[in-house]
């Protein structure tokens, strides 16, 4: 992986508008990373609020050999039979040493790809993830917490935690940048102090 990092954001129809902004903007503005929008087939999707997103590319692993990380953004569609399978992309990025994250229902894509088998993780609640993926591997490693969980290069968060998701994701992707990330954490924390 090079010093200049590239993060792909996976969006599907009905994606949650609030879940990616802190991560994508912080990565671009504070750390000079390249951010790319991906959809499963490269077609436009709409957010929960109706905003139209025309992606940079599709989610085929062959199109995404330059990704250092991938973040799967939540949508209610992930919890339905219409959910696309992006497992190949997630496993490919993870196998080459990249960071893979999921927030809210986007965590279901990581569970389906088998990425939680060896990683502590969280989602929208233990009962919620088990309702949608009752047989997913390593349910025993689920952590019922209100903030993001990072275990190595796997990052997960409930939909209510975009701030800690952004921080945990960037911490996993940028070892050695603790001082800058501490500034970012302090800035975010000021809202709640």
C-alpha cells in the first residue's frame, strides 16, 4: 500500500445520508486521501432522503485494484432479499491487507462475506444482526456497544455512530498518525462535552 490512500465507499439504493460524511470528508480534507463512490453495478442510486448519487465505478474487484480500504454504507435494502452480494470486493480488499468497514446495515455485507469470523464486531444490536443473519459465523464475537469496534483491519459500527466509525476506520488505515487522529477525536468530542 502506498502513502497516498484510496477509500472506496459502497452505496446501494436507500443509503443512509448521515453515515459516510465524517469519514469521507475527514479522509479527503485532513489526510489528503482519494475517495471513490462505488455501487454494485456502477449504476446511480438514491439515498434515504432522495439524493441521487452517480458512482465513480462499480464494485467488481477487477475495477478496484487501487483500493486500500472499503466502507460499506448502510441501507435498509441490506436487510432484504434484494441485497446485492459485494463479498468478492470485501474479501479481495481484506486479503491484500486493506481495511474493510461497515456501518449500520452495511455490517450485514461484512457478515455475509465471512469477515466477522475472526474479528470482534458490532452492528445495530445483537438481536438485530441475528434476526437478519442467524447463522453468521462468530456471533460470539459480537460486542453490544453504542460505538464503533475495530479489530485489526475490520471496522464496524451501529448506524448511530458515524463519528466513532470515521475515527476507528482512519485509525486502522493510518497507523502512526495518532496525533492528527487525536485532534480529530477531540474536535468531534467537543459537541458532547
